[in-house]
C-alpha cells in the first residue's frame, strides 16, 4: 500500500488568497468557541460505564445494520459531540471512547428519539448519557457544553489541536508557554515541518469539504479533461488563475488505473474531512510504479502544494497524505476490496467488522480476510 497526504491547491488558493485567511496574516486576539471545531466529543467517566457484554453484542452486530447517510437524531448527536474537543484536549481516552460508542449507537437508531426511556433502551447509551439526551430534547442544548467550553484554556487548546501534527500534550505545552493564538504559534513556537504546513493551511485543513468539491478532486485525479480554470468556473473557485491543462493525470502515468473515492464521501455524507482516493490496476502489477510519478504529475500541474506526510508504507500498500486534504492510497488489485471497505469506514464500523471476524475465527484488515486464524492465549503472570 502506498499512502500519501497532501494539500491540494485550488481550494487552498481560493481561501488563502483572501486577507481574511491564513495564520501568517491573521491575528486571533483570543481563541474563541467559533474556532473550536465541533468534532465528535466525549463523555464524563461515569457516563462511559456501558455494560461490556451489552455493548460488545451491539458492536458485534453493528456491521450488519443498514447505515444511512443521515440520522433522525442529528441534533442530539451534534450537541453531544460538542463535548469531544474538551475531553480530547484533556486526552481523556475513557470518556472519548464512551461517547464515541454512544453517539454511533444513536446515529444508527432508525427513528427519532422522544424520551429518556427510549434513549435508555438503545444499546450503548447509559443512564447519564440518556439524561443528557433528555436534556437536549427538552431544551435543544446541553448546559454542560456551555460550562466546559467557556474557559479560555479549553478554547485555546481546542484551537491548537486543529494544527496538523499537534496532539493534546503539545497543545497543552504551547498553552503553558503562554501562547494563545495561531499568530503566537507562528511567531514564537518551535514547530516541526509538518506543524508548519498544518499552521499555514490551518483553515483549509479544519474546513469540511463539500461533496461536489470531493467529486471534482476525484475527477482531477482520475480523468479531468479541461483546465483548472474550467473547474474553477464550475465549482466556484474564482480566485484560481492557474492556466494548466489537466488532461488525465492517471492516464498520463499509466493506462488502465482504477480509482475510487472512499471515506465519508462514499458513505454519503454531505461534507468530508478529507478526500481518500484509492488507486489500483487490474493487472495486479502495474500499480507498483505509479505512486511517485502520479504525485509528481499532480504537483507539476499545480494541484498538490504541500506534503504533510510524503509517504507511508504499509505492506504492499502506499499512501500519500495531503493538506486540505487529499489522501492517495495505491494498493495491489488483490487487496482492492478489503482496502475499499477499510478506507470507506467509519472507524466504528471497521472495529465492528473486525470483532465479528474474530468471533467467526477469522482476521480482517485492509489487506484481506483470513480464515482459520489460531490465536494464542496468553499465560497469566502471577
């Protein structure tokens, strides 16, 4: 597997060309709640006490359920997930895991929740979290969100966690050093190369990508006939002035390549955190030599601008990680199906699939499904 992660240029150019964007020119006087992304948030330790057997049964069978692109309980899960940044900032893994499981269970619930008792019947939702659901149903919001998200420390650390390559420990260290804004990081922090790129493209990396934009990115990688100007006119990238012919990136490198957009785009979401593009070749061998030439070709056309991770090797697969953000994964054709399942996700669904495979005496990964797996039982150490 060849994996890569890069920043692609047209959206970045559209946003960063404006004086209103970019940490190198924008001074944020204080970290505000608006800068804190409302990503999946996590619960209190007591809230996460879901009966193990009960949840394992739910998790094991979750991969057998129909997964819809939208949930009738979106308002509930959206409010619950606002706590995630707080617990993530504190690196509270127990609460994070508990809320992620409960939110996934609520998202999978087929109808609108109307009461505490109904919420309590959902596997993965404990008493405390059901009480929070009832509070949201009654008032439309959570008092806890206002309490924990109101402090400067929480807002600043959440802001810093948006810098690609910065984890909770790094974000808290920056806060302890007296840094409060992205401009402070730009001027005073000691940053790695990846963090510098993440800071430069902060707003793009933290913005969701519309489906039509993700489709256009795929079109460029696969067979975009025309120019950046045409794409700009079609999808509203008016700030882009690059006049480069973008005739068939993949075809220019190797005829017959197959591509598929994965991630939240393939799951039918309205927006994407990044764009994962799976690349392979039916002959089973030609994919070996396309990874670097494909990236070079896209860079020459001005489509890729910065690398977050130049390359990650994972067995026979390679991945390239980009900036706002395009991830290109090149895999052998024999691994295309399991890789497609894995990179489509979600992470919770993948865990459910792996658990189900384990229960059936098999092993599932992005590389394949193996049968007759014998697992050794560890001896207890006195």
